[in-house]
């Protein structure tokens, strides 16, 4: 299995401080943020009018639940190019999730205040995915993939 290495201390979750490598997809900060986002969305959907709007709730659940698994699957792929492909899928699902949150406001399920935590997690996720994809497209990632 490839290990996506970077110098320790790079600060974007693509490595651990001890080995300079990530050994499991759960070590990736982007996966952790995606998991937190999924939990927050599930919390939002438990009560209020969103809980009774079954089609809406199912669409939002489907979009948010695709993010973390795509990160995990990409991590297990053969090389950086494949990993980026799955991160791109996760990025798209994050965008879809943001769109459904907007739709939830339009439907009157929530106010913008209700979505502060989810919006914050989405911003963190978007930045992290963008940085990780940029790294994986770099010559350093390609060199580390063979290790």
C-alpha cells in the first residue's frame, strides 16, 4: 500500500509527526473533518421540519455520506493520481452537500445560524482537500509513492 509522505510538521494533515507519513486514511485530517461533517449533518436532520422532508433528508444524507468513503478509497489506491481522482469525487460531494444546505434554508428547515458548524467544517474540508490534491500532483508525492 502506498504511503503519502511529507516532511513532518507540514501542518495540513497529510503526515504524522513521528514517521512523516500517514499510515491509515483515518489519520488524514481531511477524513476526520469529513467524518465530523457527516455527524453534524446527521444531527441537523434528526429534528425539525428537515426530519419530516424525507426526500430532502435522503439527498443530503447521500451527498455527505459519500465524502469520507471516497477519501478512504482513494487512500488505498495505487498511486497519487488515483488518490486525487477519489479526492475530486469527495470534493464534488462536499459541493453537493453545500448546495443541499442552501436548499434547506430555502425550504425553511434552518437559518444560517443553525448551519454555522456545518459551514465551518465544509470550509475546512474544502481547503484541506485542495491542499492535499495539490500535494499529490507534485513531484514530491510521485517520488514518495514508490517508498
